[in-house]
C-alpha cells in the first residue's frame, strides 16, 4: 500500500511539473494574448501621419483617437522608421500618450526590414531583387541589417518606455524569391526571438507581409498584417488565398487586414468578407494607392496621408458594434422613404 502511495504521489508530481512547464513555455513565447479577445472586432488604423495633436479639431490623429477603447493598435512612424538619428522625439511621445489615454490597446513603433535582404545568408541577387521591387537605391536596402533593426527597437523602448507597446516590422513578405522562401522565414523567426529577448516577452511584435504567408511565418510574429491592398480585389470572388486554410485554428486577433480604395457601393461587402474570414483587426479607407511616377516609399497616391472620409468611419463604428447588418437595412429603408417623399412632393405629370 505504501509503495502504491509513493508511486501515485510521484506520478502526480510529474504531471504537475509537466503542466507547469507547459504553462511557463506558453507564457514565455507568444502568450498571453496581449489583451485581445478572439472573435472581437478591433479598429487598427494605419497611422503613418505626423503627430499633430497641436492642431486641435483639425488634427488627423484626433479622428483616429475618437474611436476610443475600440482601438486595437496605432503606429508611430518617424521618417519611415528612423529612430536612431534623433532620440526621444517629443511630438511622438505626446501623441503616443494621447493614444494610450484614448484607449488604444497597443502603441507600435514602425521599423522597415526590406524583406530580410540583409539578414544571414541572403545573396546579392536577392538584395537586387528587393531593391528593384521597392524602386529605391541600394543604400536604402543595405542599411536595414539585423543589428540596425534591433538597435532601433531597443532605442524606442528606451526613449518611449511609458507608451511603448510593440514593434511594427514593415516589408516582411517571404514571397519575393521562392527558392529563398524558407531561409527568409527562418531569418524572421530568428529576429522575432531576438526582439523578444531584448525587449521582453510582453512586447507585441507585428509583421507586415501585406499578403498571405506560409503557416510557418506565423512563428515570426504575434500579429501579421496579411492583406494590404484594394477593396475591389478583396471582395472579388476570383481573388484566391487571401486567408488560406492553413490559418484555420489561429485566433482572429492575430490577423490584421488593411483595405484601401473602398467605395460606398462596396464597403459593406468588405466588412462581410473580413468577418467571413475571421479577421480581428481591420482598417478600411476610401483613400487610394498608386505608385505612379513615385516609389513604394513615396507613392503618387498615398492612402495613409489622410484619415478616411466620415462616411467610412460611420460604417467602421457599426462594424465594431456588430450592428452593421441592421444599419445597412436601416439605410436602405431611409433611402426608400426619401424616394417616396420625393414622389409625393413632385408627382409625375
């Protein structure tokens, strides 16, 4: 009996130790969920505009912050991610404090990565492919080394500790070269682990590939911006693999879609598509994107240089509250009533 009791206690102890180990590992990697809730809607605008809190009612940022505690993430972006040439920028500090005070869950700091062109083992041919794809000089590619990215991240945490919530790593698509795809993902996964070690496991790491990724790329981030393109393309049934099946089972809050070029005719379909795919973080704007005679860094038409129109923001609020279908029917009813009133006031002769 005593031997049985000892054996049972030993087994129970092993099970407890095993469960504790699992929980610790769970906590030390990507968990907890940073306050996000699976299935909930979050307005996460692309806030690349300069902090303009001093403009009062004319402030672009004020329009974003009006969404209050329904805000998921906002982005502070100085000079396309240059946080080293000037430290502790007061405008960005004040704007970040206002964003947190308004209710934003996380204030992120923008840093470019140039598709991992300067990470370990990347050949010169890949660097050239990245340069050509972005339409920039080689110097604007080669400076974004792992060391530069990590030092930039450490600088913003040191300078903006009170508002620092995470890093937004732009230009992280693994698709530019299929032969190097696995190496690119491996490098980004390594960068993710390094950033966690340097900044702390409670730091939110967001990547922006701008399109779908292999499932393994989700190990290189906490949240991935997996669609950044036009509204017409987003809702087109012919557009395949916006959200591939291998994303199934991954919480909705880990995905962020950015849709520009929305119209009054298709915006409700955009929200319906996002809900059907199970996307937690969304930004929709009627502003349009066009490279034209510019480059990816300086496009001819920039969808992020101004907030969306008021009618877009109204539809966003309805989506967040989960009343979009009701408001859609109400809008149709109001339109019909206006038509009837017009007919009564101006009957056909």
